[in-house]
């Protein structure tokens, strides 16, 4: 049974446009390769943090809505945690 999820993640701000887009595409493709479907990709762009994170003050925010089995969010979260270009991520069940 597929559930609806929302994924908000922050990419390091110092990356080039191509690298930033590659990160967005990477996780969209990952969700689809695991049997999910991305229904919305909303790129919020570069924004200032409310507080400093690892000596950074800005990041590139991206919001995904997707449908997938219950095992997919754990794998997406695992992949994001080992990627140095992802500052923070949060997956919530809608």
C-alpha cells in the first residue's frame, strides 16, 4: 500500500546550478527506482537559515511530495545522511 510523504531537504548553497540540480534529480530518481512516484517538486531556492548550521548561513531548499511504500523513506533518509551536500532533511507522512 502506497502512502503519501513530504520530503524537505536543504542543499549546500555554494554548489553550482548544475550540481544543485543533480542533487534534486538524484533523489527524485532514487524514489522512483524504489517504486515510488514523485508528485511535486518545489524548489524554494536559496534562503537564509534562522541559525548557523556547521558554519553555514544559507542553503538551497527543496520540497518533494511523493507516494511510496513504507520502506522507501528510510532508504531515502539513509542516502541523504551520507551525502555531504545535504545539510538537513525531514520526511513526514501526510
